[in-house]
C-alpha cells in the first residue's frame, strides 16, 4: 500500500507539472482568449463594443493586449468611444481617449461621441465629454448640433449641460422645443437664457408655435414664464387665433380671456423692479424644487440659496464694482460700431455684468386709428371689442386716462429718413402717475424694454433700460445703448467702444 500511495502522489505531481508546462507554452493570443472567455467575452468586435458600453476597462485592456485595434468601427461607422458615450461609461471612454481615439471622432451620420451621449440622454457623460474638449458646435450630416439633438429628443438633462456652451442657438432651440411640445426642455432653455420673445422668420413666437401645434402644457408654462398672450404675428393673429384655426379650441381658451385690471395698467419703476425680481426668484426656486434638479451636473446657482435681497434699483447713476484687468464681463463680445472713435471696437474692462432677465409687457389695448380728436382703440380678450375715446376719457375697466389724441408727422421707423403721419394716443395711469404714448400699428407696452442685471462680483441686482448711464469702480462711464430680448448693448462713453452682454437667464 505504501508503494501504491507513493505512485499516486508521483502521478499527481506529474499532472500538475505537465499542466504548468502546457500553460507556459500557450501562445499569448490563446491566453488572452482564455482570459476573455473567463470574463464572459469572445475576442470579437461585438464583444469589444459591449465591453466599451458596459464600462469594463479590464476587458478592453485584454482585447488590446490580444492585438485588437482600439479604433475598430461597427458597420454603421460608430467607434467604441461612441458606444461608451451612449452607455455613460466614463472609464472605458477615458481608456479609449488615452489609446488615441479623438474626442470628436465621427461615426454614424457624422455624429460625434458627444452627440451619441446626448441622444442616449446621458447628461453626466455629456458634461464629462465637454470637459475633455468635445466640440458642442459640430453638426451631424442632417445639420443638427448637440443642443438641437437634445431638444429634438427631449433630453432635458443634456440641454442643461449644453446650454452654456451654445448660447447663440438658445432661441432657435426654444422655438424647436415649442414646436415639439418639450415642456422640460422649454423650462431648462429659458432658465439658461433662451428668450420667450424670440420669433421664427415668419413672426411666430414660442407661444404661438406651441398653441398652433396643440401642446397645452407647453402653452401653460410659456404663459407662466412671461410669454405675451396678446402678441401678434405679421398678419395680426394672436396665439389664440392660431390655436383656433388649427383646431385646438381648448388651447385657445387657455390663452384668450378678458384682461384683468392689473393688465390694463402702466407700471412704475418700482413695480417693474419687483416684477423682474419675482420672475427670476420664482424660476430659481422652481428649478431647485424640481426632482433631480440639483446634482453634480446641475449645482444650485449662488442666488438659489441667497438671503432675500432688497428690490433692485435702477442702474442709472450707480457705481458698480471695480473691474479686474483682462477680465471681461461674462459672455461679453467686443464689436465695432463707430470707426471714428479712436478705440472703437477695442476690448475694454468693465464691471462683470450678467443679464438675468428681460421684460416687456404688452397692454391688451391697441390704437386702430385717429380721426380728429377721437381715437379708435381695440381691447383684446375672449371677445375683442373696439371703443372710441377722446381726451379726458378713461379706458373701461382701468385707471388709464386719455391725455391727448392726435396725428403728427415724424421720421418713419420702418423707412428711416422718410416722414410719415402717425396716429398717437397719450395716456396716464391715475394710480401710478406713469405716462405713456401709444402709436397705431405698434404694440402698446406698459413700459420701455428693461433688463435685470447682476453685478457678478457683488451679486447686487439692477434694473437697466436704454439711455441709462453707470460707472465702474475706476470712474469709467458707460451708456446702455440698447436692451433687447437676448442681449444688452453697453458703450464706453469716452471711446465709443461697445460690448454686448448676452441674456444668461436665472441659472446661466
């Protein structure tokens, strides 16, 4: 028995020794295949892309060790980096970038990995790729940039990440979101600077587009964030008119209503400031309260958690924080407008202003015509009606008193340099004491266009309107040349140099 046991032991040792020799003699490729099989993969293209998508960096290393080409593409032209992007796999994406794959490598339909992440609604991956230098301004073969793909597919998380990188397309993106009824996307875009006052080439606003295409939730949101229910297209049609014509009476009913007294009023500067503050703070509060609104990719804005601030004051005559050399205001772009100025078009330092909000409010009353001392006005509402007024009359349902009715000759706004006769109604709000002039065939507004701007250094907010002046901490004087729905134009008084400050929205 002793000899038998000894022989068994020797035989077992021989088996282990033979196995070891066999393993050491195995070719490297066979070892890789064996290791991959143990990990659940075959050395095939399909499994290469699966490992990339599933963030299996260890497997990719084995593939490469076995001679697999990192730049292998699928039949549709996508690379493993596209697969990693669509799967939100940062680990394998980083591995592939280190292996020499370009971050903007083109794949199916000329789409980049960033576009693949957008279409898969991988917001964190979108953020990561942007930090790796992915270009948000490239287009696929259909002409879509990443932001437009995100809007098209309703990827609101990706919209949040892309909006600060593609500000020139925020308004077109909002118009597309309205066309598709993307409520969350509309909310995100307007929080980052898209303007509800933007228009298509045919004159339609986002509200008109959403109403005409039958999206009640989008209509409700657009009304909530300041869209004018009284704005008209070049043919004089309102959003309610377009909804009715398109067969959406329920949406027309949402929009069309008789104006309450507060809409038949001219606002004072204090009321304008309070309204701007309320609209911005409401947007911030809503974005923070929304499920998943605050995350690593979408941290709270500094003003989200700020203590209540005093109502903003007019910027006119104010002195803002001292500018920092070579630190232009956020988003500012130098532009040349006066070739006679010695330094026109040259960059200049100014306080770091941020445009948070734009506001204009149309009164639901329009001047139709003036005959002698009598004006014909149209009051919008569920049942529009016309009234005739003269000096001393009050518009029904309001505290708006007619001061003067006249026709006069002035330079044409449509054809500058040409005199034209216009119909004018001057009126006064008996409650606020505010005076205003309305002209036939132009919107009747409650106030001039205004912007809520923020000093980026102090966080202090101001109300700005065309013609106002302010100073930097170094005494340099600036003029607000224009306030538009998507930007402000600031001029350095001494040199004539000009900068534009884009609308960045409450969170931009």
